[in-house]
C-alpha cells in the first residue's frame, strides 16, 4: 500500500510521529528511573498497545479502537482534521507530568547542592 501524502499532511505525519517517539521515550526513561520493574512493565504495556492494531486486522471478531492508529488514518485519508489536533494535545498532556517530575528533581538537586555548599 502506498500512501500519497502531500503538503501539510507530510508535516502532520512527521509531527505526530516525532511527538509519539518523544513522549514514549520520556515515559520509558522516567519509568526506568523509578525501578527496573516499572520500566519493564511499561515497555510490555507499550508493546501490547502498539501491536494490538495488527491483531485487529488479522482476527475477524477482535475489536480494539487504537487512538494512535486513528490519528494516522485520519491524516492519510483526511477523515477528521480535529482528530490530529486532539492527538497533538494528548501528546502534550502526556509530556506535562514528565516535565513536572524533571522540574521537581532539578529543584531538589539544587537544594541539596546549596546545602552542601553552605559555609557555617
């Protein structure tokens, strides 16, 4: 199958793909920083989540609505322009907890460094 993407559709596809890669890698990194088990569990869940659309195509009575594939299909077939923007908002919302956690880590690290550098 050959997808004929032109103009802004190429940009939408690239932005959404980059966003998905960025948000999943940030979540995986954060999960592994908690513990190795949490990281492995998250990777297992993500593998299942991203491969379930393949089961949907191969099994007749298997029903699963994958929001990621819905966004990609809406870009390719120009089905629903709002769905792309909803996907981008979802990516941004999924990044917010990670950014907040990194900010808290940075603030705590700075406080520890300031306490270590205090002269009594």
